C-alpha cells in the first residue's frame, strides 16, 4: 500500500515506528522514509543491529520449535510486529499442526498486514488488537478467550518488545499479570535489548528511539533476569540470543554483538 494511502487512513508516517524500524533491519519493505532515516542513524554506529534482528528472529523460531516439541499447542504472541518469514504459526504447525496461535499488537499497520497474511488461513490462527501495557485488557478480550483455552498450558511470547516498556509502565507487573493468567506448564519466551555492551550504540539508539512511537529502555542482564520471576529458566538460561540452543556450530566469535539477550522459562 502506498504511503499516501496510509496517510488517508490516518497513519502518522512521519514518526518512526518500532515495528517498521524492526522490519527495516530485517530487510522488509513495510516502512516509510522516516523509519529508514532513523534506522540508518542507528546503523551508522551499530551496523550489527541488522544481524541482531535476524538472530532475534532465529531465536524465536528455535524457541517455538522447542515448545511445540515439548507438547505446547497454544501460543500468545504479544507485540508480534510486522509479518515476515518464520512466523510463529508457520513454525509451530510444522510440528503441531493443530496448534492455536493468537497474535496481538497495537500498531494499526501491523494489524492490517497480519490480517491480510492470515486471510483464508486456518481457524487455528487469529490476530487481535491489544497493548502490552494493559495486559488485563488482552486477557479479558473475548476473542482471545474464544481462541485459547486458559485451563491448558500456553506459551506467552514477548520477543523484542519489553524493551519498549518503561519503568513507569511497571514491566514486572505486566509479566506477573500474564504469568498468573496461565496454568502450570506454561512458558514465557522473552528477548530484550541490553545496555551491557556497545555503549556508543546504546546511547545513539536510545536517543533515536526517543523520536519514535515508543522509547527504548535497555536493561542489564540482572534486570532482564528479574522479569522471569515465577518461571524456571530452561537450559541454557538467559544468554545472548545466538547462544540459545544454536543449531550447528557457533557463527560468531563474540555473541554479544547480537545486542539482545533471550531465554525461555517454564511455570512450575
């Protein structure tokens, strides 16, 4: 859809969007000039961010495969972002053909593209509007409850989204609300940008995202680890995303260049 058509729909194309920035890092085309300019400003000091986005996406795929292989057949993906290769339902259905997937996002462009992608797809997959900062509203959504059975284990996916949640939004409350809504045997998949490496890139990136539709809040490894409260981390724990159950030989001498840490926790 042309940029002019999005403007007619009331979309602000001049404010960088975190979803469209991520799409640009991944090599997608669902972004505008303002997104590309902001992304290139960050990439000028952190060119490895493109690699980090790809590694984060690969981590998501490995985590979904792991959970599907353990018997999980329900996935709640909040802050899903623009569709690209290796979407959750595509990965899950290779292992568990009847797995049910609910995508949730608050970006209108994400919702349009996701619904277009899923048009004519199976009933096991749906898209809903929702804001992670208001998890109670997501959990109360009739369409979410019609789609997922909260008496059975659910994998909650918060992939590269919690670093857009400020301390005033109370990230620990958000995750605790989601944790308390799912039964034992459920999982949390979390990846999060950290300030524990590349100080110059962290500083520039944080400043650029101040102009975007959500600020960037990078946290230390311990602060990210604290978000797993109530979940038991599966091996190898919270690590740089290329190091989470890598397939084949390690591809990087310094996995911290991926800039993002990730882990999978199970609710006992």
